[in-house]
């Protein structure tokens, strides 16, 4: 590429036939398959953070620099971004050279960065979990179900997994009440004219396997339904971290009225069976239209695909 399109680049940043290399602020080892923060940048960051903790003082610009550096480290394991809270509040307002006296709580937060930062590692050779887990909640119940799925199928589903949430704010009390009673339309949960459309892969994953109950629990104190849903997810995460997860839109598995987990509502698509037998199909045989049809027998136009019944009844 550079031979045909000559441009400015650094010889020190190029590599070829290497088992280990540093780029984009990370260090990648081809032998172990691990990606972590570049040690040449990470350990000085730890040292500076510890020194700031010892002093108990920092300028706002220094704290901003430390915060940005730690965020870049935690981006390797994005769930670790939940460690950052007080630092964001501390750097708001004021001038860059304003001197801040660190509170005990802020010191504890920075110390957690130092203690846990080395865990921000990505294992490129990690094998996917063959157990698919779904969690949900009502205003008084929480529950989770699971199903065993062949590893090749899970690997394919991982490529289509949700990376970013569509909406993260709590429903208003009237809307929360309607959702608790299955009276709130899915599009009413989102702001403006935005309408959420379930990913066909997630829909297929919800309707094809045979699920069984993992756990369910009732709580006496009434809770906002969105908080309850998040609590069910975190409770399951504490038991066993699932690599493939989704939240059903309308199947209220936590509601006692539904009793046992429902049986599969559709047969396995042809592409699902092919993946189980090890016959990996090419991109031309695994089109979005096949997913929308959820049967894989022929190509379907989007106009032919109707919303599933359980979504209409929500």
C-alpha cells in the first residue's frame, strides 16, 4: 500500500513477522494471545498515580491527564470503566491549574485503578461459553434462564452481539407502571421517534433453544422495573459471567403467571444446523434476509417479515 501510495510514516512504528508488537497504546503477544496496555506507558502511569496519592494534591489538568490515561487502559475491558465516578466530578469546572485536595473517597477510587489496572487484559484465544443466559425482571421478581448451544453457533452469534445500548435512562413512573403490566409498547420506551427493532440473530437465539430456569427470586421491597432488570443481570454476572447475553423484550420469565420456561417457538434454521455440523457457509449463504426470515429456506424481503406475535402482545 505504501509503495503505491507514498506517504509519511515512521519506520519505528512498522513491524512484520513479529510474535510481539506494541501499537495503538497496547502490547500484543502472538504467543500467548494476550493484549494489554503498553508496559512502557502503563507502569509510569501507576507510579505517577501512586505519587499523587501520597501527596494528596493534584492540579485539575494533572488529574484530567491521569483520568484520560486510565480510561484508555480500561477500554480494553470496558466494564472496568464502572470504577470511574468521582474523578469525572472532580475535573469539572475551574481552571486547569487549580489545585485540588483529594478526598479519602477520591483517593480510594484512584487506588482501585492501581490495584485493578493490570486486569485490563484481552485474551484473543478465549473460548466462548456454550451456555446462553437470559435474565429479566418484573417489579417484584427476578430470574434467569439458560440453554446449551453448540460452540460454532455461539461463535457466529458473537459476531452479531450488541456492542452499544440504545437507551440507558430510567422510564418515567407512569411508563414503568405500564411496562410492569405488559401495557407499554416497545417503541414507547425510547425517546422521540426512535423505534427499537430486535436483532434477528437475538430473536432467533431467544426462540430456538430449549431454556431451563437457572434461578428466580422474589423481593418484598418494590423496585423500579429498570433497576430490577439491571439487578437481575448483575446477580447472574456475579454467579457466572456469560459471554453471550441478551434481554428478551416481552417474555416475562420472572412473572409467576408464566410458570415454567416456554418451549421453543420455532425450528432450527438451516444455517443453524449447518453451523452445528461444522459446515461453515460463505457470506452469500448467510444473508440478513435469511436471518429476518428466521428459517433460512429462501430470501425474504423486509416487507414480508412481520413482527413476531410475542412482540405484538407486549
